[in-house]
């Protein structure tokens, strides 16, 4: 019976293989050649096959191969689509054991690092030398950051201006891969209780090359500038499932007024 036959005919088998992979060194030695990685297109690959598939495009400037994954393809669909537009492949890692499986992969596979697809904007998931140039002057960049800082007014959300593809979203909210992973392990009782008790902190990436940023700069009314910035920020929160309660109601009312 082949590895693909096992994968096709039972997710429980795949879970069992991953558990053995993590918990038993001898099992790992036997299983490493038939353990399969599955991407969001439901394609299965051995470790060697996947390395060959992504090595050319998903190797960063330091020679590290970056495997991108999702643990919730429905919630993270916008991030997956952005990654796919750049030609990146996205792995499906949505089983209860995958937090530990991911860490084990990084220990066992040489020069491999895994990043969740929403850990950063698509242009920054894999660091390259071909960064886009800023279209804003230094003064304009400072002005935009100030506008968003005042509009958001949340200490847990740090605003950063990035030079991204103009077709990407104007604002994206992300959490650092390391911190989020530690919090996931803490939630699973993985001995990371210290991280679990730390407050959530997010990065708010403002795309300095997006036309909305130019529109905000051209707007003379400060209240309108703040409203546009807040709307873009709330849309980013909404895509991450982070907009709830009174803030969601405020967003809906503001959206109606903007129509």
C-alpha cells in the first residue's frame, strides 16, 4: 500500500503518521520517505518532491527554503490568494497535531523554515533582494503613519509603512510567526504558559504604493483622512476575524455612510 493510498483513504492514518514522526525517532527514520505534505490544491508530495517543487521560487536571499502553510484555508483565503499570485505554494496544516509537526519539520529538514500564510504580507513572507521602491517621500510616509496611528489608536497594533505591489491590499494586519506559534503551543498545554499570558500584539502593514494612500494624502479634511484610514484598518481586521462587537457595528454604520 503506497503513502498516497494511505493519505487518500484515511485522514486518521495521516494523523497517526505525524504523531509517530514527532514522538519516535526510529519511526521518523522509517517514515520520512513516505510521509506526505498536502497543499491547498489537495496535491500530495513526499518531502523530496515538495523540495523540488518550491525550491526555485521559495528560497529566500539567505538560501533558506520557506514553506508557507495555512491552518484555516477559509479564514485565510485572502492571504492564500495573495501568495498564489506570486507563484507560492501553500501547504495545508490544519490537524490538531500540526503545530508540533511544523516545529519538528524545521528541526529535521535542512535549511527549511515554515511560515503561516498570514504571518506577513505576501511580498514579505519570503525575503528577496528585489524589493519595490517607495513612491512616497520621507515626509509623506511620516504623515501617513501619523494618520493611521491616530485613526487606530490601539497600543497593541503597531503601524508600519511598506513598499508593496500596488495591487495588494492597502492595509494588512499580521502577527509575528514566532509569537503566534508560541501562543498556539501555550493554548495546547505545550509548556509555553508564559507566552499564553502575554497580550496579543499585531503589525499593521500600510501599503505605501496603494492608490488609497495617495487618496488619503490628497484629502484636505483631517476627519475624512481618519475615516478612510480607519475603514481600511477595519477591513483588514474583518478579514482576520478580529472585528467584533461595537467595533463591528461601527464599521457597518460607517460603510453605509460611505456608500
